[in-house]
C-alpha cells in the first residue's frame, strides 16, 4: 500500500531540492564570473589574485558533476542526500581553490562566494536541523581552516557574516519547525478523537470488550518499546493501530459476539473475517495504514494454524506477533460471557506454555521480562492511576 504521507513529503523534498539547486548554481556562476572575469576589467577592479583558469575549469566541472549525481538520487527517491553532496563538494573544493590562489601570494584574503551565504540562508528550506547545523558549522570551519593555514585574520569578517546569516536562518528554521509541530499535534489530536470514537462504538456494540482495545494497545506498546526496534515517532500510529485491532467486529452480528455458548463452525468462520474487514476499513486512513498488518494479522499463529492466511513463523509481521500476545493475554485476564477471567499468573503460564506454537519464542522471552510492568500497568489502571495511554 502506498504511503500517502511519505509520498507527499518526498514530493516536497524534491521540490525544495530543485529550488535549492537552481538558486545555488545561478548565484554561484553569476558571482564567480563577475568577481573573477568582469570586475577586474572595470574601473571598479578590486585587489584579487589572477584566477588560475585551469584550476577554475576543474572546479566548475566538479561542481557541475553534482547535477547528474543529483538527478540519479532524485530518481532513486533519495533527494535528501543531494543537499549534503552539493554542500560538502562545494566546501571542500572552495578550501582547495582558496588555498591554491592565496598560498604564498601575499595578497590579502578576499575570496569567498555569495553562494555560501545563500546556502546558509536558505538551509531552513528543508526544515531539517541536521542540515542547518552541517551547513553552519561546515562553513565556519572552512574559514577557520583557511585563516589558520594562510595566517590571515581577515577571515574573521566572512565568518562573522556567516554567523549573522545563520542567526537569521536559525530563527526561520525554528519558526518553520514550530509551525509544522503545531500542525502535527493538531492532526494527532483529530486522529486520536476519531479512533477513540470508533472504539467507543465497538464497545457499545460488544460490552464484554469494554476496555479491551485500550489494554491490548498499552500491553503491546510496552512490548514494542522492549524490542528496541521502533523509534518514538512510530509509537503513536502503532498505538492507534493496536487500538483498532478488532475494528472489523463492528460488522459482525451482535448475536454472534454476545453468544454465551460455543460458536458453531459457521459462526466461527464469520468471526474469522474480522481482521480482513478491519484492515479494509482503515486501509486509506493516513497515519494508521502504515501499520495495517497489526489489524490484518493479529490472529496468525507461530505454527501457521492461525487466520486469515495461515502465516507461519516470521511470515507474520513483528508488530502483529506482538499484538497477538497482548490480545491473548488480555482476553485471558478479562471476563467473557462464557467464562470468568484468569488470574495474571495463570495467563502468564498459558502464554509460556504456547511458546513456539501459538506465539513467537523470542517475543515470549520479552513478555516474561516485562511481565512485572504489565502487572503494574493493570494495577495502576484499575486503581485509577493511569488516566491516559502510555504512548
């Protein structure tokens, strides 16, 4: 399934990169040609060393070679690398070029290119702190290296210009980041409200599942964190997907969901449809669709005897295998229309007993380690100590 948000961000990154390339190359060549070839021939000539034509041509060829490299990375959907390649190539060539021109020449250092200021000033275009710091620190270090090698204190002036420009860029960057952060927070709250509304509808339909979705989501989240394989930005959408793991049950008859006796084979076949129905229901929901496997595969088993596809072992996605344990654990420790709840200790033993059959052996090992945390969460929740989710 296509990740609509990823595609949108990729598109904007490409657009920002294209604008950045246009700005850089136009300003770089216009300034360089004016500085080295036009001004020296006018009455306003400034005291610059004669350019080394051969060296400049090599410099220009290397800088222009970044263009096909940029096209290559854009086609491979990696536009975020282009800005780093351009900046690092330009900075290294600038150091070499300036040292070649001024080393032993005796002429006061008066080089540099306004393109450097453009790079610093427009670095917030990418709304990326890492790139901003790379550009700022890299440009300041460039002048520091040249100043130390040439023993010329005049480099302090362009360094100060870079610092002042960076302060302006820094302000713009953080305004952009704050704005983006506010939009993300607003979207998160809206999505959270929708998800909780859907869960409330499901729990009204099936009173025996009241609180089940939230408990499963929090148990799963504790396990997800314990794996160490997911970053903080992923936890919220994972939590929402876990909350909705049983959403497909909305389409199942109340008679079947609330039945006190054993389900018939036909009724059980209907129950087994809920993962696929739920997955289809959220497949176009931005922020959840990336983790749709949680909904679709949380009833698969390690031994391949689960449903809907009978996946075996690691064929079932990791997050679905985690949710399967959380779902089973909460089901066992919750009262149902046809049985009483098991104690935490009994449920714990049953999970251990299904290691390598129903559940992933490695995840069961993780489950045993975090079991005290699961007990603590349940106890605090029952005592009113947890008012919100753990994500």
